[in-house]
C-alpha cells in the first residue's frame, strides 16, 4: 500500500470551499476541496515533530492559523501568497490541554495547573501572558494535571477539572466556581446555552442535564449496552460517542444516529465538526472518514482522504535527527508485543521501497 488514510483530525477551518486540516500523525497541513473531495498538501509544519500530536486549526482575516499542542507556538498560512510564518513564546516548553479562539484572540490552556496562560492577539500580532491567571488559580485552589477539557463561551473561559467547573473572565480577572448540583465525578461535560450536560464517571450509560435558569435536573438514559466516552456539541445536538457507535441527544431524548442510503460508519469516533452551509462535516479521529450530515444530523455521505506515503516520509524524515530515527527503529524490534514488531517491520519495508 502506497497511501495512508487521513485521521487524527482534531479541528479544521473552512474557507470558501476548502477545508484546512492538519493530519496530526505527520504534522501535514493540507486542504480539501469539499466539492469533489480531493486534497492538496500544503506543507509539513516546521516545529518539533512529534508523531500523533494533535493540532488545532482556525480561520481568521483570510488566513489559516495552526496551533501546536506541544507548546505556545502557531503557524499562520496565507492562502493568497502560499506563505507560512511561525511565531512562538520564548519560555519553558508548555504542554497544552486545549486551545480556543475567542474575540480575535487564541488562548493556550496549560495542561498542568496553575501553569501560565498565554494568548495570541490577531489584531496586535503578538503573544501576551495573562499575569492574573496564576494568582486566581491559586486562590481557588486548582492544582494538578487537567485531564478533561477547557472551552470558551461569550468571552469567558471554562475549566473542567477533578469534578469541578470554574469560569474565568479575562476582562474582569474574576474566577468563579460553578457548583453543579450533581454530586458525582464527571467523565465529560458540555454547555449549551443555560444547560450543562454531564456524563457521569461511575455510570457512562446515562447523561444528566442541569438547567441553570430553573434549577431542573434531568436524566437522559442511553440506549443499548455500550458506555459513552465523550460528549461533543454539534449545533443544537450532543453526540454521545461510544467508540464504535454514536447516539445523539436532541430535545432531551437520546436516539440512534440515522443513516441515509448506503452510508455506514466504520468505527465512528470523532471529536469535532464544522458547519458548511446547511450541513455538518464531522472530522475523522478514530474513523478514517469525513462524514457529511444534514442539518438534522442524518448522515448523507462519507469520504476518505488518502495521502501518498512518499510525501509523508520524504518530508517528515528530515525533521528528525538521523541518530534518533535509527535508534527508535532498532529499539522497535526489541518489543515483545508482536503487533509492534510487525508494525516496525512494515515501516522498514516502506522506507526501503521509497529509498531504493
């Protein structure tokens, strides 16, 4: 096989009829013409190569902005001039748990708290450090490694951490804990207007919702015997991801994901979606297909994108130190796990075929 099917797409940006993505496995920035589902590789992003490193992608001011999760650094691609520029903060390497774009700023959330909070101003074209962040984090007593999520809504930052939800307003420097009256550990949480939806750690077959306006708590029972592992907000719906199956929560009711015609999902895990006219484009993570859905979330079509392995290896290998590449390749044969050994043998055959 001379191609690799694209997956591990964390986020994407839509500009005209092109969907801009970064294939996290190889740090490849490419664009897809969604009128015919063909791709064009733009570049291998020239920051430290780390296989499997997810990258966020945003569109602003006619440009495409890529955010590395391995540090406070961005790559800005100008489609008009086909040019990429790189910017970073001269600081200790920072592992990120999430990035978000809000109010012409890109926020960089640290994986470990208290940590430093940075943002990049698209208007001023420079990085800033939020100097109040660490103090208010210490005051409220947040510590340790964030394993859940962060998100931005209406200019405020929400952090889900160790069964707690806190809201931080960077404009007023006020942090407030949101006390959700569901005394359970949260496996995941999303917010839709005035309602929080909570996936419970102990019982991943049910979702609770809390209406902050009237205080009502509702239970939404899952269907089938599978456990949910992630909640994803897509428009007015919440997708409940069970790895190989997905259910949808709309109007307070969980239902099966509907298909149109011959469409069928082969492994359905995804973590984000992009709005396209009246449709939704679901980005592949565990699956290899970009999924096009109608406005009422019925699957209409699925599209796989294959990238040539020659493009991948010829552009990725130069960014690795030869000694590291050789050492990793040799060490790969020392694993007892037969799947890993076979994987390294396959890599060796492909490298040999490309270089001969």
